C-alpha cells in the first residue's frame, strides 16, 4: 500500500531596492517547483508567505535601514509538496 508524504518548501525573495529591481517572483517560484519535481515531489498548494512575527518584522526593518533601503529579505511563498512512498 502506497502512502503520501508531504513537505513544505519555502521560497524566499529579496526585498528592498535590489529585490524590486532584480527579483522575479514567478521565476523563483517556478525554479523551486521544477527542482522539487525533479526530486519526485508534486506541488499541490502555494501560499504567499509573510512574516507575522513582530521580532522578525523589526529585524527586517533594521536591516533595510542599515543598508539604506538597498536590501532585506522579503516575503515569499510556501509550497505544499507531496509524493508517493512505499
């Protein structure tokens, strides 16, 4: 009998001015899903991911200020993957 195994993949995106200019969210998501497909995983659900933790939000803003608005880590996506296992 085959069972399904699940995994959550986090796709992180760059933030700040560098992220706005050089990050293509669609390509980052497609590349991550293609890599997972090559490992036998199937994407079954995609959710936008944003930091809801107050400490992380303050830390992101601090990094953004320290880099003069050039870079911080941004939001991203959470992808639910599954595959068959024996």
